[in-house]
C-alpha cells in the first residue's frame, strides 16, 4: 500500500503487521573500558507504534539507540532492526530507517535545500520532487533556499527531520527531537510527529526528557535505569498502574505511617497522595483514618501523570 505525499507522489507505508517487531534487543550488554553502559537489555518496538524510550542522563538510552543504528557495537546480545541483525547485515537492517541521532551537523554556509541534496547522496540520489516533499512535510516551505546559519533552532530541528525522511523510511528513530526548542517549537514538532505517524504509517521510536510530550505522543514506553529496563508496556497501562488517592489531613506523615502499618497503601508522594494497595477502596481508607483519630477534610482521586509514574520507578 502507498500513501500520497503533499505533492502527489507516494510514500512507502509501514504496512508490516502490528505483531511484527521493527526493533528487537535481546539480552544486550555494552561495556566501555569496563564501565557498564547497558546491562542485559531486552526491548521490543512493535510496528505501527510511537515508542518512547525514557531514562535519566547516563541511563543508557543513547548507547541503546547507537546499537540500533549500528554505530555502537554491543559487547554481547542481539540487535535486530526491520527483521535483520544489525551486526551482520547493517545495510539491509537500516535500509528503511531514518534517524536523528545526537546533534545533526549541517553546512551552515549552504542553503537547507543544498544540505539535503548533499546528505541524500550518502544513501542514494534523490529527486527534486522528493526533496520538496520532505520540505513540505516538515514545514520548511519558503525557507529551503535560505542559508542554514540564518535558521532558528526550531528550523534546524525541522531540517534534521527532513533529512531523516529522505530515504522514505518505515521506521523513524529520533533522539531528543524537542531538545532546546521553545514551547511553540515543541508543539509544532509534536504535531509533525503525530502527522507522520498518522498519515504515513511510520513506526517511531523517540528518546526524550520531556515527559509531558511523551505522554501525549507515545503509545508504548520503555524505561531504563542504570542500563537496565525497569518498565516496558503501553503508556495507558503506566498511567493506570497505581490507584492514587489525594487526602488532606493535619498531619500527612502520621497518616501515611498509619495507613502503611494497616497494609492499606503501598506508596505516598508529594506529601498529599497515597497509592492504595491492591483491592483496597477509598471508603476503606477514609473509615480507617477516622477510626484512627485523623481529621479528614478532603479525599479525592488523583490521576497519575507519566511524570509521577516515572519518578516512582526511579525511587523504587
């Protein structure tokens, strides 16, 4: 199946069955001069998803992406992209992959158009029509002939995305696509990524520190801590994984200790919220607090954000 681009020509749609895994890491470990960067990491990115890879600085995200792109060699384990072993068949594995990795480099004294022409020759010659298509897709129309040194940070990010789209990928790997952008630029990048996913059928893996953006963009997430995976699954599952209750009492710390001793909660945060234990209802919490002599002035459900979930994983 093909999808028509802005100028009327067609893009290859990522039409692999959703059961397919476009990225698979199996038991991958990477050491740099004795330092363990990635530790027995297993990840799966299904076709058709927007997958968010999360973790602190130094958690191993960039190393993992580097191995997906064949730029970092694993110490052990298997890395497969688009069904091919990256170590054995790198060219075949990355033939339908576009990527923004680390800091994209451009010739500042040349136009955006000329940069794309030059960069396209690293893979295969690209027609003028295709260049104009990707420029239209990322919103650089009208500025493609301007010298890159005159581009704003947001425009340079769009140029990097245009470069990643040149090979007509079915898989797009984006390392911190919103890094350094202002709120308007972040919003525009988010809308562009969603449109690429929706209209071109791209599978997208992105690494980001902007948890609010990941929550709005990603259908699946994987969280890495100190090189190891601590969570992988649907974003919706992460947001529903804990049953949080906001309570207002004169002494929250005492109430927290009391509810833990009673076995009614597993966790607390922000000096106002508690995570109810499995099978516990809010009316049980209220009744036991009142019976325990606590003056309860407010009880309300508290929707967990991705930031809440992520920070709770890091604390645990």
